[in-house]
C-alpha cells in the first residue's frame, strides 16, 4: 500500500499533495503515475445527508507530465465494487476491469504511463 497516514489541517483532512495552484491545460496528456496515496479512516459528511458523518478509506493518484508539472486525481473511496469510482478509473486506465479479488494491488500502477484527459 501507499502512504497510509492522513495529515490534518485547519480546514479538515488533507488527503492529497501540495502541488501548487498552477492549472495544467485542459485536454489529453501523456503522463506517468508518480505516487498513490491512501488515507485511512477519514471522517466526512455523507452525500445523502451532510449532517451524518461517515468514516471512509480514500485514495488519490499523482501524475507527472513531460513538462514537469503534476496533477492529482480527486479522492476516490477505496472500493472493489464494479460501480465504484476507483474501479471505473482503473478500468479506463487499464482498458479492462482490474482484478479486485485480493491478488492485485492498484498501488502497483506507480511508475506506469497513462493518457489522461484533464477537465477544469
């Protein structure tokens, strides 16, 4: 697994990397996965009822572009369900559904190339 500690700040849990405020231009880019970061037991409001707090495990992927800039994905709940954002993301990257039977770790994608589509 990737880095397992969640950092906190004054505005709540910090589950990503401090990569600055410079936006990478929208469009398709060739990139390399630089890191995968798991943040465990993060408390956040539920989508259906923000007054209810849930504890979830989240992951993010950090990509580097040829010009040296970096971009990270949004938070994704660590889930092997076929409809989860994580499985959809990995399926689009791999071109096929990932093996979510406990024999494969998505953190192995670190160092792998990808074609990413950036939208703002």
